C-alpha cells in the first residue's frame, strides 16, 4: 500500500475521532449520560491516564509521558508503513492504529486528558468508557493479530513457481 494511502486512512480516522469528540462535548455536559439501548449509553467523561484509566490518579506527569510514547509510536508507525508498504493488511492495521494514536495524542496535548464517550455495559458492570480512536486502535491491533496467523507465502516459493 502506498504511503500516502496509509497516511490518508490515518487522517480519516483522526478526523472522525476529533469530529465525534467535538460533537459529544458540544451535546453533553461532563458526567452526563444518555441511555440509548439496554447495554449502551453516550456519556461524557475525561481520562487523564492511559487505557482503563491506568495512571489517571497521578498528579499530571503522565500527560507528557503518555504523549511522548504516542508521538514516538507515531513516528515508528510511519517508518514501518514505508518499509512494509507491500504488506497491505499490515499497513491497514498500522494506519488504523496511527489514526487512533494521533486522535488521543491531540486530546492529551491540547486538553490534558482524553475525551471518552462510548459506554457499554451489562447489568451494573460498565466497561471503561472509550472513544472512536480507541476503537480504531483495537480494530487495527486485532487485524494485525489476525494477519499474523494467516499463512503467508514464502517469497522463495513464488520464485520457484515462476521458473
């Protein structure tokens, strides 16, 4: 996959993430919850930590620590997208992860926290709230894992077929 296509996918994910967060912040007050189904609410919450609110109780250093990790990961992903551009599925998964990482990085740098609003639950158990960026990261990681289990053709086998 050409680098500009991979980066375009990441930018689309970033745009959708930022637009959805902007919409939720303009429609809801912090802590407000709107039940939509028997298992899903829209809720506006902020997470100053990482996934599952890891480090959220820290005094603030985690903002820049997590931003540094996300920025470094984004640079590494762009490098990998260019290096492995012939592996379409790998590049698609990296593009989704990159777009999600940039969405949460933007929040963390500009707001000091990540905006979360998707609240799924069963009975009284609520999964930690998340956002579109988190979903893209999850789907990208799942695609990458799935792709790693697929049988890949050995480049030497394709050379033998040509002969």
